C-alpha cells in the first residue's frame, strides 16, 4: 500500500472512533440525567383509603324459571318469543283445554250428587231421632178397712147396752203402670242413619278433592308470567305438542354479573362487599352493587385457578343484555376520614406484633429532608393510612430513599 493510501485509511479509522466515542458520551449523559431526577413532593391529606380487586365478567340471570303446562297438549296460542319482556300476570301461551274442562264438569256433577246424599242422610237421621219418644199409662188402687168400736152413752142404764159405731180408714194403697216404648228399634235405626251420613260425607269430601285437582289442571292449560322478566327460550310452535318444560324466563331484577377472580384476589372477597360495575357500551357511567355469591370451588384455565363470584346491581339499569360484558371493582377494605400519604412515600415497612411502622421523608423548612418513622394503617391501592407521626399538610417525598 502506498503512503497516500495508508493516510486515507488512518483518517477513516479516526472518524469512526470519534463517532463511537460521541455516541457513548450521549448515552452516559442521558443515563446520568435519569439517575439524578428529583423525587416529587406530595402533601399529607385526609380522606378515604381503600383496597380493591377487579375482574371482567358477563351478564347473566341470577335464577331462571322454567314454566310449563300441567299436562301435555296441543299448543293453541303463543303470545311471546325469546327476548321479549313480560309483566306479572301476562298470558304467555295456551294449550287445548277441552279434556280439562270436561273433567271439571264431571267433578262438579259428582260434588252435587254427593251433597244431595249428605242432605238426605241428615234428614233421615233427624227423623229417626224424633221417633224415639215413648208413652206410659199408670193406675192406682186404694183399699179401705172398717173399724168397729163401742160408743159411750150420756148416762148408762141397765136396760141399755153399748151400741157399736162403724168408721172407715184407709189400710193401704197400691199402683201399677203399663205402657209401650220403641227404644230398641229406634236405636237400631239411628245407628244405620249415622253410618249412612258418614258414608255420604266421605263421598262429598272425595268429590271436592277431585274437583280441586280438575280445576288445577284446567288452570294449567294457560301459562302466565309469575314475575316481571324476560323470556330466555321457548320450546315448540303452535299446533305442536307442549308439556311441562316449555319456556324459560328470568326476572328483570335478577340480572347479575358473574366474574372470575384469581386465588390471591378471592382470598380478600367476602359477601356483601360493595362493588362498582362498568359497562363497555356506557362509558363514563358506573353502577353500584355488592357481592352476593362466591363459588366454593375453583376452575383451572391455562394452569391458573380462578374462582367465580356474582355481583348484583343495587338497581339494574334498563336495556341490559344477557351475555353482555362488564367490569367489576370490589372494595375489599376501606377506612374513611384518615390521614394518608402516597404508598410510594413509605419505605422500610415493619410489622411488630400487629403494629406496622415505616419511614417517610419529610420536607421541612429550608427544603431540609427529615427521615421520620411513622405508624401505618391500611395500605390501599394508591395511598397508605398514617395513624401517627405526621400532620395534615406535611410535605413528603413520594420516592422514598432506601
């Protein structure tokens, strides 16, 4: 290589080295700028500190009801379809009621006949009771006895002799009664009448029971909405056969959100915890609710165990659709009207016998930094409760030094 060629090569190499050094200096300088970034300052405030867990879910009916007819029959009327909203008492469908009506008519006739038998048996028993009276005739005899005793004279004489005088006094009496009574025959007739009345009454009771059952079957030929709700499914068409499982309906107020939570999240969930529900089609709006059910067993999906929980609306909005997606945020812990700092302002957390402490960097007068140990309470999603060691309005560094 000539001398001129070697000079060119050295010039090029020098340029490359200089460029590399420049790039390195730039990266080092930028890294130094980040490392020397100043932490932000926040004030100790008073308010609420909360912890939450969130999950995605879908709308579903809390409890659906299966409606049907009491017997199988030909569908003659269908007034709703899947997706329709219904009101309590609204007629939804009917089947042919000819046979059911005939059964009611026969049962009514049987009741009338049995009632006549009861009335006749009652009259016969009353007549038998009145004929059980009897009549009796009595006679009495009295016997008289004649007594003879001397009667004294005013002045006795030899020519006169005592003359007896006679008197009658009762010496005894006797009586006798004769008559007839029909007690034996009347008692036999009374027993027979009583048995006939009991038998007739039993027949009447059975006839009334049969009539009640027939009326229930007749009423079961018509399906009416028991609650306000929405029809989820209908099985069958007019002219076809319909039976006990014909329609499924869900209550309007029974719509809930079913969401899946991780093992760590489900450990903090409990019934009646408040929740906020947001819907993708209603951005900016949220609805209040609460946890009403937690599944006792989890399901495995992609090697993750998740547990289902149901969150109910306090007041469900109109226009919700089953299967619609929703997001829920459940408040698992909360304290109100407490002092708090951003959680990033606390370092060196320690738990000693249930008392939790931490270190906070307090900015005092003259921008001096004071490392202060404080007692902590609930650690929320964003902020941490401070029980002692700070006052409202104190300034703290949100990037704690270690």
